[in-house]
C-alpha cells in the first residue's frame, strides 16, 4: 500500500484553505496521537489533514508513523499490556483490525457523540459482536484490471480475461491470497459471488478454478514498483494493480489503463481504531467523527488519492475527480475473516494449488 502511494502527486497545502468546522463539542483532551502508515500517507496527513483538524477542534495532533502489516498490531498489544498507547487512534488494515477485535484490543466508542458516522455504509462501521461500536473505515482504494494500451488497444471488460489462453505468459498478479483477493474475484466470475468461500471445500473448489490461470501468469509480484515498470514497458502487459496509481501513470503519458471489470473492482481499505490503553477517548471520537464528514472525505480523495468511504452523492467531487479514485459500480468486497480464521491453511493451499 505505501509503496504505491509514493507515486501519487502531492499538492500544496496552501491551496486547500480551511474547511468548515464540524458540529462537535470540544474535547477535554487537547493532544491526540494519531498513527498512519509511515511515508507518503503520514506526510499527506500532516500536510493536508491534521492542521485543519486542529484549527477546527483545538486538539493538537502528534503524528505517529506506523509500520505496515501486522507489526503495528503487535506493538499496540504489547504496549496495552503495559498500560500504554503508542498512538490513541490508529489506521489499521482490515486483517489486523479483525485480529485486534478478537483480542479485545480496541476501545468501545460512544457513537451518539459521533453523528457523522451515520454517513458511512455498514461495512465501514465496526463493532464487537453483540456489544459496542469501536471503529470506522478510514480510507479505501481499488484494485482493478490493468493493461498496456499498446499491447491491448481495446480495454478488457471482464476479469475472466485472466483465464483466456490468448493471454499466455502475459499477467502480473499480486502474490498473496490475502492481498490479491483473487479468490473473491474468481468467486464473482464463476461461482455467483463469494459465499462459496464460507467452507474449506468451497475454497478448494475456487482455488482449483483459479489455478487454471497459471499458464498465463508471468509474475506473482510482491514488489509493486517491479510490476508497474513491466506494465508500462509492455513486458507484462496485463494484470491487477491499483486504480489510482495506474490513472496517474496514464495521465503522465504512460501507455496503461485501469478498467473496472463488469464483475466489479476490489475495494480494499484501512480503518480507524482506538487503543484500549488510550486516555484520550473523547478526542479520539472527535477525530474519527471529523474524518467521517463528506468535506473531509472529498479532501482525502483530492489530496491523498483515496476513494471516499461515503456514498459519492454526499461528496462534492467532480466526475473527473471521482473517476480518478473510485467508481459507482458495485465493488467486490474481500472476505477478510477468511485470512484471519484460516490463515495458515489458506496460505498452505495457496502455495500448493495456485502459485506453486
């Protein structure tokens, strides 16, 4: 995720101005530690988001650079056992968020104090089973079908092109089950959705179908930059990649395109959660509520390059701005629990049947 963000163009904060202050009560806590992925994300939030949040609420933000993956979850767990919170609010990938939920690591929040959470669809509102609410979607992005326009003058229309024998040795696909979401894509192409992934027998059936793409795969990639370069040169002319980064490359004159297939593109995301060890619960609620405002979601799309976590009609994005980061087409949603509940089994079978 972070490596791709290095490609996204930054914009002067001076051009932003200050957005209208949200309808909220000032928190008693006046300093808040907010963790975001280190690198481009942290710099973008420090430049485009945190100063206006402080102006609107009076709450100072101490920016914390998180490591990606589950390393940050481990640090939060260890710190919480010592009664400490390296960050009050953290941006967490979904598998790590669910692992934290299972460990009862996240603080329950007062949703009645956060009216803007109502703007979010249900899949971006997180709660303990049978208990309280603890977090929201923070940012989202799409993984789409990408192709080199010199090699493929006509845009592909369906993910099923990955299985087309005409594309032998032509594809670059993400290497892991848990970041490619190719099981979900295969489910939508050939099994009427992802319900089939509810059982091990169903997962194996989907993996066997997915294994049919192996003659077409030239690279199972972990290095996003490696695939992007190969896509741009035409060495690997088709695959799956990030919609926003591909669009920026196309705007820079590279012969690439991003297509939302008829089955939908994959919508992945990060979420805001609050450590139970935090002593700044009220300020954390103010922050998450602030980030759920339509104005802020529009601002994130324009200046951080993320898809809004709220419906398009609530934003003021132009057609061009919206298309650069998102789509109104129904997305393919990852079944994150699969990669938590059966992680070792899925990884073993993935290596045996799909990438091996």
